[in-house]
């Protein structure tokens, strides 16, 4: 039997745990032409949920064409256009995608296909610099008038804030606003940036979408899912082992999947807490060099602060005198600067709830490693 604890964002609904409520919400939003802002920490399952949504649209034979664009690697409007073009070419038959791009003024798409993945790789040639902005407008106009309703999911949307020499938010908002047949799901992992984009009245996308925040899976639901997948392979999991798995990974989807994947790969039929702990230790050993590389990229104070947060398991008052003194972190003003720097590097996760703001080490495996040294 193949390992059911996949580390890819999405394989099939059988290997995808829960999110039924969020799935139905997304289906309702797009069928009512509501654009959505979906926010979650990295590796919690937002990309998988997008593909689960697209799979459900296809399964229910809903009248939507689906396009997924990951712009995390983009550095400017050129990259954005290229990634959008590649995604559309992947989603549409060649005859339709050719028709879409044939009317884009001044655009000369050159399409090749990766020899390994088979995915399209597009080079765009512009007649003038101004046509870079018009390319987006023309593509969206063609999708709007294609005769089909379209859902475009743009992953890591906060990346457009990094584009030089262009207010990409204003450009996109201008072209998206009049669309009636094209809906958008704007996904992001940097909560403070995404929230500012869509909740700050000074910004172009203000109050233009419905928010959906992804949280961790319900512990009991996730526990039952894991037990069922092991049981399907005639493997059993003790309650102690199950509790350790979810505690050690903080029930964070990617890290839980990774640990379960390694346990399953062992082939041992009776999974007990000793096996779970042994595989957890292997994970830390495998990642040790990468963690030390992170240390080398940080200042000593940043690493010291990150280690202190890990040791505490999370901190609500990082500038409190007892915390600063306990870990010899220095002045509160310097700690505040460290917090902002680590947040930007996505090494520190900020979570807000009714009790206040709490900070965690973003990478659960890194947190466990810091706790062990």
C-alpha cells in the first residue's frame, strides 16, 4: 500500500483531512461571485484546500474554469505576467489559450514545455514597457469574455508588495473591479500584510473581499483520520503514540504529515510511543544542518530570542522584564526590532486571539530542535 501521509499539497480527497466547512464556504462564495481573501500560516493546508476546491468543482460539474497561480517566486510585474500566462496555458486547451493570448496587444508569448514535468514555460516579449500593465488587463478581459466563469486562485499574494516601481495593488484592483465572470481567491501566509491589504481603508483592495482564516484541524478529527489511514494498512497506533504525534507537531498539518509519513515508512505494524519518538528524533537529525544554517544567517541576539521563545513554547509578553532577564535578551526596544525582523523572515509566527497576541517559532521542527539544545 502506498504511503497515505502525502507531503504534496493535494493528491485526492481520500487523502485530504476534513476542511468540509471551509470547502462549503468557498463554494458558496464563488458561486455568489464573492472574491475571497484566505489567510493561514505556511504549511497549514491552504494550497491543498485550493486544489480540493478545484477538485470538488470538477466533481460536481459546476460551471467554472479553475486557474491556480503561485507567485511566491515573483520579483516584479514581468514575473507575475509570466506565471499567470503559464497557469492559464496549463488550465486551458491549446486552442483556447492561443486565442486568449492572440489578442493581447504587443504580446509575443513563446511557449516551451519542461522535459521532466511537462509543465509549460512561457517567455513573454513586450513591444513597450507600458504593455506590461496592459497585458494583465487584456488577459483578464479575454477570460471575462470567454463564455465561461473562471476562478483564479493567487497563492502568496502578499508578494506583490515586493514589486519595485509599480503599485501592483492599484493595478490589479483597477482591472479586477469590473469583472463579473472572473472570481479571485487571494491566498497569503503573512497575516499582517494580507490583513493590511484588505482591511486598511488607505489601500486599493480595502473591503473588496470576504475573509477566510484557516486554523489547525480539529484534534479529534485529525486523530481519527490518522488512525483510519494506519488501520487501512493493517497498522495500529496506541493512544500514547497518537497523543505524542499531535503534541510534538502541535497538530500543524505539514509537520504531522511528515512524522506520520516516516512512521508509516518504517513498516512496523504496531506503532507505539517509542517508535513515534524515534522517528521524531530522526527528523531533527535530518534537519540539523539546515537549522544551523538558519543560525548562521541570524544575529546572535535573534537566534537567542528565537531559542527563548522555543523554550517557553510560545510567549505572550516578549518585552516583560522577567522574560528578558531569564534569557538575557537585553532592552525591550531591541527585542521589538528583533520580533519584526523574525516575522519578516517568517521564523516567528504571531497569533492573535481574545487573550491577546502570542509569538511562536514558525517552523515546528525548528522549535523542537531549539528546545533540545
